[in-house]
């Protein structure tokens, strides 16, 4: 099929390449000329494992191109809208400017019978409004939320754990379904579960899933607070409750909590939308989920202060990690950077390192000081903070690192180090939710 992808960020760039890999002919469009130049060159404009290989493979087919010229979408039968919906300034609600601009922009190039597929995360009710706007041109809207995780985006796009179609009623819905079935013929043939539903449900599925994940993380972080008050160990607690198949061990890793461009803003936009719908009470628990999550960052700074004998003023602090999670260079609402910045504001000399995200981190926080390696960051440190659990940080040798720092103190913000090994090497080891 001939497909266009509007918006080539973390979602759209991967989607465009993946749709090519599934055998389609794809044009990706973005307003960011630098991003399009990189993609046109077959280079990934951000760090995502597997994407460079996928781009190389799919660019070579001659069926994938990228452009800043929206008119190039004319002639495509399917148009995926993959633009961002960030949080509004000073408000919980989602900013729909990019979505609205995309829909206004594509309208001029649509032909009757085209199918427009919404992938952006939007407040429930948005699809219904956008569909009305497409009626005039005779195009059909399908809402097809995306569940990819950064770091696993290629795998999640080519082999999703489910597909959801939100369809209008009647013939338009049937047409929308047939077109998406053709687009996703390969994953569907592999047995990927498909849920076919209405617009409202499809939009809610996405925010409900992210809210559940956020709640699971904040639940275990609340347990971490209890563990800290009682001398219990939250990692053992998570292992034990995780053995119950109804609970499951995934997303029960206590620590610095969730960040990124999705979970934090999605739960807030969901609360804002519930308020508009007059059902704010239904989601008031998400306010608590958010608060628990934010408290972890404060607690992290407090722990660092404790190991620095009550004051971080003038202390040298090495922060390992800037990305919001490993295997990503994304620093949007990164707990690691939030902790680093708080400590710097409180008078510490903070040096941040990250294997992939330094450039983005420097752009977001130009006043922070960065080092290329963990060793360089840890040089003469009074305390080392593990904030993002990159593989190389999990594998750090406590004996070797001991030779670099001024004071052997480490705070494990992700509960991934072996306390016994670090203590045996003479370190003061502290963690969130562990004795
Ligand atoms: C999340 C969802 O997992 C995806 O399904 C969804 O498609 C995506 O948002 C989106 O809406 O686009 P992502 O933001 O890539 O994906 O990251 P996650 O893997 O969900 O991690 C989110 C945050 O939670 C990270 O900061 C991570 O460190 C933290 N986390 C995760 C924990 O603190 N503990 C855990 O046990 C798991």
C-alpha cells in the first residue's frame, strides 16, 4: 500500500521504516529539516536500538522516502498521524496544536476514500472531532493507538503485543478496517491479537494502559516508602508479590520513578480530560500516583545529603544517567536530570554522564556540567548517584571505581546494584526502599 506518515519523531520515524519493512511504499513527512535530512540519508536522528539497521535495510528498498513537503502525501491511500501531544504550559491538559495542524495540513491532499489513521495520544473525544473535519473530503478516520516503548520501538512496531482499531460505524468503518487489515497483514498473520472497537474506547485504551503502568510503578514506590520506614527491602517485596501471576513482576521496579515524554504527561492529560467530562473523581487517584512519583526525586536528593553527612553544599556529585530510561537518548521529564538539577540548585558540584543522552541533556539543562564517561564523572566524587540503569552502569566494578572517588558513597536510584558487592569493596551503599 502507499502510505504517508506525518511526524517523524520517536514514533513516526520508526513507524515509517517498519511499514516499509512490512512491504509498503512509504513517505515520511516532518517540519524539522535536520531530522528529514538525517532520515533521507538513512541515519536515525535519535538513539533507538535497531533503528539504524532497519533504516539501512528499508532505505535500500527504494520504497521509503522522507520529505518536509506535505504535498508529497498526495496519492497515498493511508495517512498515519504520529505527531506529539505534549503537556500544555502551566496546565495538565494535552496541547493538541501539532495534531490539529497536521489534520488541517493534510486535508488539502486527501482524496475521497483515503484512510487517515490517528496514532498520537489524545484526550478522548478528539477523534470524533477530527473525523467530522474529514467528512468534507470523504476520508475515513481510524484511531489506532500506539504502545511502543522507547528502547524497544522497532520490535514493538513490527511485533506489537496487540493492535487496536477504533472505527466509525457503518461502511466507513468497514473500509477503515479492511485498509488497516491490509497494512498490518503480516503481524495479523503472526497472530497478534486485534481489538476492534469504537473511537472513544480506542482513545481510552491508550491512556488507560499508560495510567495502569504509572500506577504500578507508583504502587511499588509507595511500598518503598513503607520499606524505608520499617527497614524492609522493597526488591524482595516486589519479587515476592510478583510471583503472584495476577500481580506479575514487570513494572514493579522501585526507584526514582517514571519520566519520559509519555507516562507523566499522559496521566495529567487524562485527569484534565476527566475533569472536563465531570468524572474527575474517577481519576483522583492519579494525582496520588503523580505525587508518589515526584516524591522519589526529592527522596533521592535527601539520601545523597544523608550520605554526605547532612550537606551537599560544595560536594562533588557524580550522576550516572541523564536519559529517562536506559537505551534511549530521550531526556523529557527525566528523573535523572531532575535530581541532578535539584542538587546543583542546592549548591552541589554536579557532573552528569550518559552513554547517549548528553547532547539532549545539555540542550535541556545548559547549566549542568557533563562528562563523557562514568569514570570521568566519578573522579574525586563525594557521592555517586546511579540515576538511569544503563547496562554499563549496572556492570561497574566497585573496586575499580573506589580508586577514583574521594568518598566511597553510592546511592542506587534504580535498585540494580548488588549491595553486598559494593559494601564488600568498602562503599557506603544506599538505595531507595532498601535497608
Ligand atoms: C511508555 C509505555 O510503556 C508504552 O507502552 C507507551 O507506548 C509509551 O509510553 C507511549 O505512550 O508512547 P516509554 O515512555 O518508552 O513507554 O517508557 P517505559 O518503558 O514505560 O518507562 C517509563 C518510565 O518508567 C521510565 O522512566 C522507567 O525508568 C520507569 N519505570 C519503568 C520504573 O521506574 N519502574 C519500572 O518498573 C518500570
